[in-house]
C-alpha cells in the first residue's frame, strides 16, 4: 500500500546513523520524515508536527522512550513502534503497556520495519474511520461521544488516553460480545507479542478506575474468567 499524500513519520533515536538510515528508507517510500534525538525534544516535536507514526528508541537522553510514549499518549493516538536494542519479553511488555503499538529489536531488517510501518498506518486509518462519525453511544450513567472523544460517567467527565478510548469504544459498540485478550490486542495493537494479556489487562483496569463507581465490582466491562472481556448491558 502506497503512503497517503502527506503522511509523516517521526524518528526518535540518539544515534545519528540510525536516524539517517531510517530517513533514507522511509523517504524512498515517499514518507515525509522528521527526527529528534532527545526525549523532551521528541515530545515537543510530536505535539507540534502531529506525525502519522512515530518510531521510538527506548534509550534516550532526557526522557526515555517509555516516558516519551506516555507523554505523547496524553494528547495523541499516533501509532508508535518501539525500535530498541532492549528487546526482551519484559521490555516489550513494558513498552506496549505504556501505549506502544509494536516493538522491534535492533539490529532490524528494513523490509520488516517498512512492512510494520505500513500495517500500523493502515490499521490506524481503519480505526479512525470507525470512530469519526458524529455519533454518541448512550448507556445508563455513561455517554461516549465518538466525534469529540468525550466520555461522561455518572455525570462527570472522565479523561481517557487515546488507546483507552479506542478500547472502550470497541467494547461498547459490541455490547454482550465476548472478546478474548488476544482479539483485543490484535485489533488495537495489530501485532503479536509476549505481554499482550498484561497490556490489555492494564488498559481495562485503567478504564474501570475512570468510569466505574466501584472498579472492583464493574458495571460495564465484565471479565469472563478464562475467556476474556465483554461490555455487558444486561445488568444495567
């Protein structure tokens, strides 16, 4: 799939050689490229340039990659691919739980990285189009505005991260449908990796803390032991 006109990618790495190599590969594919070499600079540039995708190293001066990801996620739902020499299962789990969409280790194959870039961009277009219509999901004591990304629970506005919002919308648009952790991870993160269960659990837990009166006794998002999660309206 060819890039859409104007698609922009932010490269964040303190290694100038890697930034140069990635820039060459991506520009050859007709992407626009901007780059940063330090964590604070990366956050500022991400918010200013609003890229379509971010390729992010973990080991950075200033803020590290995980901290950059967490800061960016407060404002943007831009797909983030971690590209790091720290590629143990635990590191991958931490990166994905922080809001990353994919995780590749160094050294990397350019062909694989480009394939992942295109896959993340394609998936993000689909997710964006599915929530861009002017529509509001209304349930007892819960309102989800798909166009403004505004969520009201028990007459109070709650602030969800972009990924938490996507997860809540997916479940709320499919009431009483059971999703396994693997299903949710594949749909929202678009890749298979160790740690997907924990990543999904962390996001479900965060959503419950924000929309439930008692997160330990959830009204909306229910856990089906050994099977997954569902947005249950039968008890509302």
